[in-house]
């Protein structure tokens, strides 16, 4: 594995954002008809900006033509990133990283643990469609908690890692009128992910040989005389 540039060490949260949006997009299908179901349309935006992002995906229409917004869809945004002291420790990662011919080796301090909080807002026109989407949302978290595991790519040297995600809240929101006076109902779900900020790796030297001298000692403290010498090659 080649040594990365400094820019690749500076982790922003796009890797988590992308992994979580894909998790929702590929995990929830719409419409709820087996032969017609396809991945749910998702936009990464706050609820206030959701329709503006959907609008960018729609084809241009004449000024006097009414633009029709597709429902249902999901808007996803990241609410917070908080340091998680419970998972932190003063340690090195146990495994070493190396390049293809094993001529260079790196290790890394324990990554910084963080909790990322995401908000998933499901938008629909019909209550039965919204109920179906919300049921699918809950089924994405099948383990007691309710929790799921999401694969997230990280900068070198952590690379791909399985991250725990937990559905923490689900609530119905008041009905609103979307652009062009389309009736819209929505439901909000909150999910946390136990993520990591990767520290810059540190290159370490290669042990090529070890020299061992064996001395005689009467008191196990002073060296009386040399008994033998050994050299252990790699």
C-alpha cells in the first residue's frame, strides 16, 4: 500500500454522509409494488432545503407550466458530530500497515471516536405510502437496540470499517404544503453512528536483526563476564 499524501489524512465526514445516504437509498424501496419498486430518491439536505434539492433534479418546464414534485422521497442531513470519550483510549492500533513489498511500515494512534447524528425525513403524499416507508426504515435496523451495521470507507490506514448505527427516534411531523400547493405529509427519524476520525499514520523502522549478549552475573544486577553472543536475522 503506497504512502498517502497529507491531504488524504484530513478526514471530513463525506465518507459517513455518503455511506449513510446509500444505506437509506438502497434499503428503502418505492412505490410499494414488488414489480415497480425501485430505490427511494434521497437528497442530502435539511428539510428546509429538501424541495430546492429535488427541484435541481427536475427537467426544465415552460414558465406557465406547473412543475410537479415527485413524492415520495427522503431528505437526509447531519445534525451533529460529538466527541465520544467512552470509546477513547491512549493506545496504538494493534495492526501494522505496510506497502505491497513490505519495505515500509506504519502504525497509528487510536482514532478519535465521535458520534454522528443524522436526521432522515420521509416525505409523501399518502399516509399509506408514508407508513410503508417508515416500516421499511425500521426494518433496516433488525438487531435489538434497534441497531444496524454500515460499512464506511476511511482514509489510510483504517480503510473500510463496519460502523454501528442506532435508530434513536421516530416521530410524525405536521402536514405542510410543498411548492405548487401539493399536500405533503412527513415523518422524521433520528439515527446515530459511532464513527472515527482517523489520525495521521507514523512510519516505523524495519527490524533487520537483533544482537543478544549473554552475561554471567552473581547478583542479577552487575555483569561479571560475557558468556556468549547471538544475532537473530530477520
